[in-house]
């Protein structure tokens, strides 16, 4: 499956954003890849903010989150047994955009060396 690497990267990105937001709320970061578990540990107000930015109906959001919840673990080795469950890249993309905006509002910044967008920046790195 050619989409497997994309799904794994989306899932890992979501995990990092969720863990940042949990830490930002002063909550313990547990060793897990389960996105639904991480998401459900966020404060209710933050969850509402995220869902508002994603724009999906609450039930649709919850269903997509549940189906994408273990994508990192399920899709990493999907080629070995083909047992991965369906995962919506469209949902993951909207959720990443929402989490990125909220995380940046709360002080999350990438090191400037990560943003190699121009030839000049590449030369500097």
C-alpha cells in the first residue's frame, strides 16, 4: 500500500501535537501511540476548540478519531499482514492543521533549521 507511509507519518505527527498539548496543560505524558486515548485526556475546552477547528460533526469526528487512533501501530507493518483498519487521511490532515494552529498559539515552535523552504535557508543549514 503506497499510502501506508503517509498514514504512519500523519499518525506520528498527531501524536506529537497531542503530547505537546497535554504537556502544555500540565498533564503527564504517557508512553502510548493511541491517539484517541491522548485526545480524550485533553481538557474539555481544548477538545471543543479542536473539534471546532476541524469542523466535523461530533459523531463523525469521534468515529474518525477512533478509526485513526491506532494507525501508527497498525499501519507501520501493514505490508506484513495486511490487517490495518481503514484510516482517513483527509480527517488526519484537518486534525493536524487544527492542532498545529492551537499548538503555535500556545508557544510550540519548530527550530528554524527545520523550515528549509528556500535555497537560502538550505544553504545556511
